[in-house]
């Protein structure tokens, strides 16, 4: 497991920069902008069942993530890793936490009726920060 450098953790925990999540399924690679979080060991991504990311992550748990600093695009963090856990437990509460961070809202405003959230924990295996 690689360590996220302390001077880049704010890109995951405080800054509102979108992460670019690269996944690879049977039909090839896909890059998706996502909200991102960090629990001290794992990069956290939250999505809903039925989306392409879910199918791709089930097919192949290896990912790459790139996060630009929204205040300085020459400062970025690159992470390569793999999903080590996918859970619905706590995922609805986690998307509310991300809505607070990214939108300043206490509740995630884009939930659809019947939507089931999934929280992915990604272990970093390679980390590179610049800037």
C-alpha cells in the first residue's frame, strides 16, 4: 500500500476538486469525473447501483485516479490502486457528507427514487504528487 503524502491529502479531504476516475471493463477504458474522499487509508468513491462504474468495477477492481487542485491546476495527485471493498452500508450517509463538501448542502439533492448508493474503498498502490 502506498501512502498519500500529507501535503497532498487536502486534495482528497478539503478541496472541491473533482477526481477523474479511470476504470476498465470488457469494452475498454472509461474516465468519469467523481467526488472523492479519504478515510486515512483508502480513497473513497460513492456511486449508485446500475451505473457503468459499478459494472466496470465488478469486472476489474483496478483503477487510476487523477485530482487537480482547483486553485492551481499545475498541482495534482495521481493514484493507481484497486477496490478492496464495495458496500451499501453507510453509503447514503457518505454521499450526504460529499454533498456538504462539494455543494454546501446537508443532504445529497440529486437522489432518485429507489436509488441504492455504493461506497467503494480503494487502496492506493502507487501515488505521485506534483506541484
